């Protein structure tokens, strides 16, 4: 019985490690390094300031609660990180991910994720596996060896990202199943490789670097959509394993500190962000909406304290305390984010004093929001001409195509394009399907178009208006069926080409214009 329990325990522990690896893989996948230059001064100052102030104040609070300097120094950074997964999901549901404060928050989380990975990387130099390789060496030499190994690993991943994956994605990206298998094999394979004693890094670092290597590929949205259900499944196991390790026998002494630190996270973190944004000239409303998003700890926090316990710095009771803080802050901060408008109206009389510079930072600010836009599904042939016309008229639009080669071509031209299946809810969130004014599907498959129609109906249920829809049909039966489904306009390529040819024959009885039409056709195709 004890042997069976031990085997099950080790199995669950291994599955939970897969969950953490996939979590970090998706963090890296959505962390395009080139975006670090684009997150802006506001996100940079707010993110860096929040990390510094929360760490310092958190350390002071933990010391006041009689924690040792070592444990306080280890737990304080864990209080700075907010949950990217939870907040992005909530903001997506609220349709505010592309709002001004939503863009600021995404930039702040980008900073937090970057710093969190650097901390995990630094801790690799003091892990037991690495220390065993370089036992007897001074600490500074141990750190230098770690930095050299990290540099070699990063250069390898950068080379794979630039030279190997662009070609591989063109082939693999055309098959959903092959893309999923390839992504999992790369993520788990690299994680297993870097965790070897000779390399000396953790599985989490390997998962993150694997995602970072694919972050700039045309199919990274599609990979995220496919990996997300698996990640959620394994993350649940991680939380089960973490919860099963809660030591309630000696947890009684941690209840009061846990509540005190939870209050600090729920109130202190938002206040720090509000003050930082107010000092940069943002309105109290923007600061408050951005502030409530950081009122919880992150999955990184739990990974960090679990590593602290593994290194012998934190006790089981302290890990249980941080886990308990996570449970409290996850629940209450979710309520705060979903009801931020009501909370702001209630607190407005007090928050108005934070308008130090009369909202000067938001004056004449051009915030690009994907709203009231055109969505083109399919960028080949017909879609190509539609995109050219929309680009000339400067109408906001986004292309969705499952072919990574097509998407990569438009991205290189500076156009907004997403690789993935429009019937996938994750892709629908990325292109803000519910707020589009027009959706044009150049996809010839009737079932795909009906699935898109169902998605539009669900997202716009209860609204006074829905997007205008233009679909393609292959024959008269499909045309009639789609019109019966209240499609605004249905195009039949065969019917339209017949009308076009009839017009040519009617206007040019001598057929002398065919040469001119041929040359124009070839020019358009080149």
C-alpha cells in the first residue's frame, strides 16, 4: 500500500512538472522579445517600479511578521508577480484587453514575466544539481559558469528560431495534429535536455526557452490555442499536488501572517500601481482599472516558493502560507477585476485626489483598438484583392488564415494577421470577433462557414446589432441555404465569373480586348 502510494505520488509529481513546463512554454510563446522595445515608457516604469516597491515593502512586512531574513528575501519577490493567465482571461471576457489600461497591464505583465524568468535562471546557479558539478568552486565562478551555459543555450534557441523553425513551420503548420505533436515534442524535449545535470537548468527554464523560440512564428496563436487545454489539465494536477502538501498541523501559526500578507497584496499592489500611473499623468480611472489587475500572486510565485522549499530556504509551513495567500487573492482579485467599474464608482470621491496632472498623459493619445473593424477569413486569391482594397481605403481590418505562409507574408508587409482557425474561441478573442462591423469569409467549405455563423450568433446574443456577414457558396443550393440563415450577402465564384464573362462578350463583339484583359490578369497575379 505504501509502495503504491509512493508510485502515485511520484506520478502526480511528474505530471505537475509537465503542467509547469507547458505553462512556461506558453508564457515564452506569447513573449515576443521584439515587443520589449514596444511596451512603452509607461509599462516599463510601472512594471519595474511595482516590482521594486512591492519587493521592498513585502520584505519589510515579512520581517515585521518575524520571518527570517533569508525566507523574507525569498518570499518578497513572489508577492510582486500577478497571474497573467487569470487576468488576460478576465480582460478578454470583459472585452477590455485592447483598452488603454489593458495595453498598459499587458506591458506590466511582460516585465513581470521577464523578471520572473531571470530570477529562476539566477536560482539555477545555486541549485543542488549545478552545485554538485562545480563543488569547491567560489560562488562567483559558479555564477559565471551558469551565465556561460545560459548564453550558449540562448544562442542555440535564437539560431533555431531564426533558421530552423521558419522553414519547419511552413511544412508542419498545415496540419493541426502534426503542429500539436511538434510543439509538445519541442517544449518537453528541450525542457528535459536543459534539466540534465551537465546543463544544470530547471524544466521551467527549458519550457520558457522553447516557447520563446516559437514566439515570432506565424503559427504561435494556433499553437497556444492547441496547447491551452493540455496546459490547464496538467496545471490542475500541479495545484492538487501543491494542495496535498499543505501542512495544516503546523499551519496554525501562519494564519495571521497569511491574512496580513493577503491584505497587502489585495490593497498594496493596486495602490502602488495607481500611484505610479498617477505620477506619470494618467487619470485615476485608468490607474484604478490597471491596479486591480495586480491584486493577486502568480503561478510564478508558487513555482518560486516550491523551489525555495526544494533548496531548503523555506519550510513546508511557509510554502503552505503562500499557497493559502494564492487561494485568497485569486478569488478576491477576480471579483475586483470583473466588478472594477462598480468599485471605481464607489471609490471615486477618494481616488479623484490621485489626479496629480489632470490626466495629461491621456490627452491626444491615439490608442489603437481592434473594434468596428473588418475581419477577412482566408487571405489567398479573393482575400488578397480584398486586403489590397482595404489597405488603400485605410479601413481597420485583420486577416485570419490557417496557412502560416500566407500569414507570414502579410505580417512582413506590416499588416495585422493571425494564423489559426476562426472557429476556435481563442482565435476569436485575438481578433475581437464580437466587435467587428463586417466579416468576410472566402472559405468555400459550407460547414466552416456555418460554424463561424454559430460563433457570431453566440458572441452577439442579446445585442441590438451583429456584424454584417459576406460568405462564399459553391452552388445555388448553398446560396439559398445561407440566405435563409440571414447572411447579408452570398458570393458564388462560378456565378460571378459567369456574369463577368457575359459582360465581356456583350461589350466586345470582336474580342479584341481579350489581350488587354489577359495582360491585366497576369499583372494582378504577379
